[in-house]
C-alpha cells in the first residue's frame, strides 16, 4: 500500500501543473461556503455586541442605519445634525445622555467629540497618560497611537474636510494627553476630544490676539462702545496652549451648536420604554435601538448570503463535473502505465490504489488548504465585514 501511494505521489509531482490547477479549483470550492458563513457569523456577533451595549441612540430625523453606523463605528457619513439643546428632550429622571459629534478626521482616523462619561460607558482604560481635561486635549485609541507613533506629549492635527477648503478654518493642532488600551472595537481607531474642541475645529469657537493689546492695533477695523470689529489680518490661533487658552471663546447660544447623535442610557428598562414613547412622534428628533437597526441590516446580509452560497454551489457543481472529466481523461492517458503494471504482476487493488491516489492526494491537499484558509479568515473576519459595511 505504501509503495502504491508513493507511486501515486510521484505521479502528482511529475504532473504538478495539472495537479496544482485541480487543487486550486477544489480548494476554492471547499473554502468559500464555510468561510462565507463563518465570516458573516463572526461579523454579526461583533456588530451586534456593540449595538447591544448601546441601549438607545438619539439623533435628527433621517436614516436610522446611517445614524447607528456613524455613532457606533465612526466610519459612515455624518448623519443629519442635531442641536446640542435637543439633549434636553432626554428627561434626566429617565436616562442620562452622552453627546457625540463625529464629523472631522485626522488623516483617516475619526475625531469623536464627546465627554469623559463616554470613556466610562465604553469601559475604555488608559495605557498611558491621562484623560482629556481642557480644550485642545485629546486621547487616542491604541491603533491610532501605533500607526501615527503617538504618545502623551505629542500632537495630532485635524484634517480639512475638503482639499481646497478656502473658506474653512485652519487645522487644529491638538495635544495628546493619553493613549487607550486596545479593546478590539472601533474605539481603537478613534481620537477622543471634548465636544467643544470639535466646535473649535468647525470654526464655531476660536481664539485670537487680544484686540486691546498694541500688537493687534493693525487688525482693528472699528471701535464702538462695548465692541471691537477686527479685519481679516487678525491672527487666529490654531493650537490651544496654556498661554492662549483663555482667549478661546464661542459666539451665540451653545444650545444651537451641532452634534451628530447622543447615547441615551436609561436608568432602568421601564425608563427606556417611557423615553421611546415620549419621542416616538417628535418632529425633529428620532430615538432608536441600535440593536434593532443592526438586526435589520444583518437580516439583509443573511438573505444575500443564501443567494451567494447558492451561486457557489452551482459553480462548485460545474467545477466538480470538470474535475471528474479531467480524472477520466487522465485515466485514459494512463492506459499504457496500467498495462505495464499489470504485466509486471501488479494486483488489481494495487493498481487501483496507484491510479486512485491521484484523486486522494488532490482532495487531501485541497481540504488542508481550505482548512488553513478558513482558520486565517476567522482571525480577520469581523474587521473585514465591518469595514465593508461602514465604508
């Protein structure tokens, strides 16, 4: 038996091009259905875990899916903006709220405007440094720190929303004061700042020279009782330091300033139901359960998955039929080899094993490669599908 298998293996090695093509084709057929199912199952678990941990989400009327993906994964387009004052719609006796403003980025990493309560809510712990405390300070996720080589004491700069942002504001240089421990969630790839810092990035707040000082005399356009009008030469600061922090200020009513969403955390289950009931028919505000939104999305994904697997099965059937044809033709081409083995005294079982070993080795190699590829997919599966959903 060992000798028969050895002869079969030598045949595979001698015709390695044909064997390689067969192994590659069968490996793909073995790999795709199982890997796709595993990919979707793992990703569904990862997607819903974060949604389950977020009881309720408040946002402006619009797409619930866009609101959920933007607020949970920080990668989708910014949803319809909400007034900061809309947080008053959340009765403090029923729930506590955490504002979110996810709009700006530093390179490819989202800048998340929020408050310290968000870090506690997500269970984010510091690996180095401290939490942000004042304007212009930020805490970065582990992936951001690794890729940008950041540590407490360094700085990170916000990116303009458009390449030619002539009417926009200068990028804000923020001080990194802390680095978070890795969590395996989108928080690893985010930069967290106080929500007022994001308003400064947007240009709603700013700091500039003291118009009362002699150095700013050339920037004064007009002086009236109680007010000073500056011209375009006024120097605005694009980095918040201890020396200029007091000069930063906001104009207008802060309740009218924008946020993208708010996490609502009910004090108990009954409070959540009451809050949903109160805001169900609100004209400008919607309140959603992220887990329900993600389940609807995943239901669509599973439906598509069934169609894809059906298509793979059809292609697999065609590949198997072609493979059988190749083996039959190979058997016909090996007639002289079989006749020679018969003449030198080879038994029928030994000859059958020599010929059949081609099929055995091809199937074994294909199965092994498909198993290894499936295991590799299991490590990267969640992030692959999350990235696909939220881009």
